[in-house]
C-alpha cells in the first residue's frame, strides 16, 4: 500500500511543480465554456449570447458541471476558479488511472511509476491542465476508456464500464465519438473468444446515456455535434500528398514530448514483430485508437492543436514504457529482471523528464504566461470599456469571443464561426481576413446592427477613419497582446472601433 501511495505522490508532485508557474492562467476557449455555463445557470438556456440557443462549445458535460456548481455562486468570476479547480483535479485523477492502466496491461510496478512520472511532466499535459480547460478531464476519460478496454472482451463489468466511459467522454470531447467505430473495428479483428454478452453490455450502457442527449441536442439546440467542429475543419483531404504533408504538425506535437516513448514502441514492433507485447489483447482497442484519431484530424483537415493530441499521447507513453520493459528484459524478463535493467529504465525516465521540463520552460511556458496575463488584463480592459460605453443591446464583432462576452455582457458577433451559424457559413466561402477587410460581417441578416468591431493585427489602427459598406470606423480603445499562443508570436494590436452609419455622425 505504501509503495502504491508513493508511486502516485511522486508523479503528482511533479505535475504540481509543472503547473504552478501557470496557476493564474486561463484561455479564451475557457471563457466560452463559462459563458455558456453562466447562461445555463442563470437563464436555464444553452446559449453563448443570451436568448440565442447554440452549440458553440465542444464540451457539454463540462459546461453543465460548471453550471451546476456555478448556481451556488453569485460572482461570475467564481466560475473561473471552479474551472481551474476541476481541471487540476482532473489532471491528478488522470495520473492515478494512468498508473493503473500500465499495471493492467502487464507492466511492473517500477515501470508504472516511471511511466506515470514521465507523463506527469508531459509539457502539453501540464500546460492544458494548468490553464483550467476541460482537457485534463478528457484525458481522464480516454484513460478510463483504455483501462476498461483491457478486459472488456471477457468481463461484463468492464464492458459496461467501457460503454459508460465512452459515452461520458464523448460529452467532454466530441472526438471520443470515434471510440465507437474503433471499438467495433477492434471487436471484428479479435480472433480469440469474446464473451457474447460483453459487446451488448458496452453498447447498451453507451446508448442509454447518449441517445437521450443526442435527441435533446437535436430538438433543443438544433444539431447533434458542436458547430465548432465544422468551423475548425477545412473539408475532406483527397490528395495523398497533401494528406501526408498535413501529418507534419501531428508528428511534431507528439514527438515534442513523447519522442523517446514513440521510438521505443516502434522498436518493439520492429524487433519482436508479431510477438511484441503491444500487439497482445490488452492493446486491441488502444492501438487502433492512436492511429485512427490523428488520421481523422488530418483527413478532415482539422486545425490540430496540442490539447487535441492529448487524447492519444497517454497511450503512446504507455506503449513506450511497456516496450522499454520488453526491450530491456526480453520477452519474459521485464525491466525488473536485472539490476542493470532497473538502472537503465531510471536513466531513461530522468532523460525524458529533463527533455520535457526543458521544452516546457523554454518553449511552452513563456508565451503561455504572457497570453494568459494579457487575456485577463489587457483584453479584459477592452471588454469592460465596451460594457461601460455602450447600450445594453449593443453588438460587438470580434474573432476572440469568450472573454469579450463574459466581461462586456454584450451580444457578440463571432467572426470565427464557432458559435454563430451565419458566420460559420460565411467562413466556408471566405477567409477571416477577407471577411474583415471587406466588411462582410456587416450584412448578416441575424445582425441588423453592429456597433463595435475589435481588430487584431500586427499593425495598429488599420481601419481608423475608413468606411466599409456604409459604416465609418473610429478608433476608441487599443491595447497590445504579446502573442496569440506558441505558433502565433506577436505583438498583436487589439483595437476597438466604434461603427457609425454614414450620415449619422
């Protein structure tokens, strides 16, 4: 018992140390979630803009959880704290399940400890857990799916729990809907005996949870899946060369934190081939999942972010450490077979931790801290200016919408097409820059008036004094945001313009 406790405490302390530098961080997507949660808690409606029901959040279960807790708080800012607390709790819980998963697939206790410690220091996992998103809970969900899948072929309780985990996970991140066809594929490929009632238990439990939700989503919200999925997809990729080229970001993101574990897994498959432990029955679901999700992202030309790939990297880390155990100890020995094997495994773990910490400190942490600060200070000031200098029914057009709606308490015209079907349709025909530069958002039927526009660009005041589609633009407020994330270094100028119809000056 003491050994198990230490095996969890050590990774938890490592994760805590990684997250503390970002303890005050947040994201604009996080504000989108709590905007939905606030409207659900205070108005009883699933909406971003009050009065307009929409499916502009990828995590309905996360929103509903925040709303349920938010009912006990009168201060809207408390939802930010609740979101952070839940995210951190999800991260620590994910480590516990990760450790159990390594043991469940046959790993030794030292292997489980080292693997969990390495995953606790995964730079992307630490970043997104610290920033108060639903990502850590999604990681927890996919790990529970993996854990349940190990015995889901012969144990009905595990099979039923697999259906529960897949259903709840799908309500945290829509990518987990893909787990169902992956499960069916793994079932069809399974050559050994499968307890006949197990698949039915999985399907029955999942259907009991998901069917009512899908009916509700279709009838009340108007769609089965979030509109954000379409907004972040560029359509189906048909060209094989383009398909392969678009895999580059996937490989880069995964390799940036799990390069050594990925190489170890590939080495096991190359050395042992069909005898590799990674091809054994416990991995029959997880292995195709790790392939299927990135392929789906690329095939539908999704904008791949590091937090999306955290739905596969935990399994990559598990594969890698089982492979390391196999490679160091042979097919039957395991990493604990020799003292040299133990030492080698510890050295590898320390090397992986050092690589992740170095990458985190040099690449991930600086822009994450800068953007989080600018979001909750500089960008917040723009939203509060709108709130203090506009009528309650004013409309603001912008690309970053979460913080704006939350702090301005005004109706937001989403230029990114995440929560607004009309702009989503517009984004299918035009790029964001075309929409902004040509003022195409000024002619949407659902928005007969637009009072403000927030521009974000590397140069300031580019619309000041201009006239677009009968509206004159007057700069009224501006601030600087140092970056828009790791891949978008700045500084970016956020400029608020008041829009006045010509002849009404």
